[in-house]
C-alpha cells in the first residue's frame, strides 16, 4: 500500500544538497528520472565540485541532449576535460547537441590535436560554425556570438514568418527577434516576435520591420563594450555584422552577456589585488602560487620603501614613542579613502562613464573630496590624539594628526583616480594591481607626511 502511494506521487527533482549527499553516500542509487527533472544549472554546479570520473557517472544517466545542456552550463575548461575522458561515440553525440558558441568555447580549451579531432567529428553545419567562431578572439563579439539565427526575407507575410519560426524553432537558441536579410545575408532590418504577433496576417515583413538599427556589433568589438551596449539599449539580443558589408554573422544573447559581466567583474576584482584574472579556488597550489607571487614581491618591495621612510625618522620616533601608534592610523585612513576612489574610478571606466578630457576634472574633484573628508576625519582624529597624548604634546599631537589626515586623504583621493586613468591612457588594464600601487603610495606618503609634520611641530 505504501509503495503504491509513493509511486502515485509526482516526480521531484534534486536540489544541489540532496544530489551531493546521495552521490557521496551511494552514487549508484541516484534516480535517473529525478535527475532528468533536475535543472542543467544544478547538475552543472554539482559536477564542478566532482572529479572527472564522477562527472561521467552522472552524465551516463542523461540523454545526449540533457548532458549537452549540463556541460554548456559548466566552466568550458572542465567540460573539455569531461568530454575528453568519454568514449568517442558518446562525446560525439553530446558535442553535436551543444550550441555552436558553447561548443567553440569548449574545444578552444583542448590541445590542438584533440581540438581538430573533436571538430572533425561534428556534423558539417556544426563543424563550419565552430570553426568560424574559433577564428575570432574569445573576448570579442565574434568570440561570444552564436551563429544560430532566424533570418527571413522582407517580402514574406506575417503568417509565413510564423510558420518559418515553427519549422526552425528546435534548431536555434533563441527567437526573440527575427532578422530580415537580403542578398548575401545583408542585414536590412529586425522585427520582434511581439511585432509579429500584433501585426495583421497579410502584412509583409518589410512593412513592419525596424530599419533604424541600434546596438549593432562588429566581430572585433570588445565583449565588455558589447555588454555596455546591451545594457544601454535593453535588448535581449544584439546582431553581429561584418564591418563594411553589413552581412549578418550571428547574434549575442543576453545569457552570454550575463556570463561576460560576471567574467569581467571577477577579472577586475582579482587583478585589482594581484591575483590571476582567471584564477579559481579549485586551482592547484602550483597554479595559485605562480599567479600570485610576482605581485606579492612587488608588494614586498614597496613595503621596504615605506620601511625606509620610517627608518629615516628613527630619531623622531625614539623621542616620541606614541608616534609609532599613530602612524598606522594615518596610513590606514589614507588607504581606505584611496580605495573608495579607486573602486569608483575603475567601475566608471568599465561602464564607459569616463570620456576623453575627463581625467583632470575627475582627479581634481577626487582631490577636493579627499581634502574635505580629511578635514572631517582629521577633527575627530585630532581630538582622539589630544586625549591619548601626554600633556606636553597633546595640543601639538592633535594638530599634527589633523594636518596629516587632511594631506594624506587628499593625496589618496587624487591618486585613487589618477592610477586607473593613467593605466588606461597608456593602454594597460586599469584594474591590473592598481590596489597594490595605491597602497604603496598611500603608505609611503602617509608615513612621510605624518613623521615630517611631527618632526616640525613636536620637536
């Protein structure tokens, strides 16, 4: 009776936690029907935590199409390793189910011999699409576009276009927009599915299509700029056309742009502190060390610079030991102020908010913000220094802290804007270890300004 009751209940999918617990305890007991009901995103997230053989065990319980969906959601490097470990007929089945843009990302992670072997196994249409996508830089519009597009001529009717979409719907990734093309696949206009559904059945596509096209990309456009354009126009997809001829090459969909945004944000955050831009917490110890130690050495050398400044004021510190306690306060507040400006400046550069000629006004504005914040923070710091200092030095010490915080925080505001703008000007990545350079400047300048003021005002 109980068994019959259980069988009558609706099928439930796995959550990540249930899938993880069941696989680790008894991997052979994972229920295939329930696994098939689980979203590809959850399966992909789970497999990214597992070893290659365990990933293969999971994928055996899925059809080629379901396995392709899961692998498409995984990191391409890991997906390539899983496919490489599979039997040839199985990997071939899955690869032909993966969208060309995702397939190109995966095979790009393989060694050249393996890459050519995988491409040769693809069906002719997929093979040509993957080869075309691999010809572009992976961080350009051409590298992230998909060649699966719904194109229609301008002379057909609305009813005919709907029928065309029905016939091809299972072969394309998205049908948000229908792209109207002429001879040699030249892009003439675009019509949304909403426009199609609201139009009269006998109307020609050429009569309802939009011919003023916004957000058009060229294959060599940087993916970060493409993401900015998509956010600006609020489109679900952007067309990629050949420069000069306007021939439609592919489209970039919003889900690919979400990946780009996440990837760029991750790279900027990690490069900001000197970590590898594509470093992952699951990377080996050797990889992590190789990518981090050069910038740690740079950080160490700049720290020695700060130490040299302190040594130069050794006699001053010996006479007033309390200066040693106040030095980190000045340097820390200057560093925090600089990093606030740095974060805003790098983000503004990334979103295209900073234009030619903005550098000097922006640096001046951040200098003013730093000085004003320095006055406000310096008043509080000066009062604190007054009460912590000995009676013979309390007023002068408070005034020293006050002046030091104004000067260092003003400098930090200016430097936090100047460093990324300067790096951008000389065609370097503004995020590349800007934090390390900023910290070096604020520490050395903070120590020097504070100790110099102390030697003038207190001795």
